[in-house]
C-alpha cells in the first residue's frame, strides 16, 4: 500500500472505507504474512496486514465467500470480499516487522 494511503487510514480511525476491487483475504495470518514481502524494494510502499472481524449473525447479506474449494492452492484458505465491501477502521498500528 502506498505510504500516503497508509497515512490516510491512520487519520481515519473510526470511519468507514470501501474497497473498489475484489478483496482477497485468508483465514490464516501466516499465509497473509507470506504475501507482504516486507515491502522489499519499494521505498514508498508499506506492507499492510489487515485484521478483519465479521459478525456473520448481524448481516442480512454476506458480501464475501469462501473460495478455498476454487483456489489452485487450497492451503491458502481464501475468503473473497465483493467489490464495494465496506469496513470500519478500528485501529491502525505501525509494526516494522511486517
């Protein structure tokens, strides 16, 4: 994520964000960490790991789906969020180890 976008997230804690593309996620944090690449070779970019909590009981529609059975790599435990999915930013933390 570009450093400016990351700063924007930090400035908007408590607000909503909408994702304008399909949003590929995983149930396994280690799988997500494998994709961060530690920002290697991109000085203006930050590696970002999102923690997402979904209360399935309170949703009338589910803007996501488990696509593990469709994935080439089954061990990724992929969950795909629809275009336009909306999330509330609860917190943003800097962590140099990601």
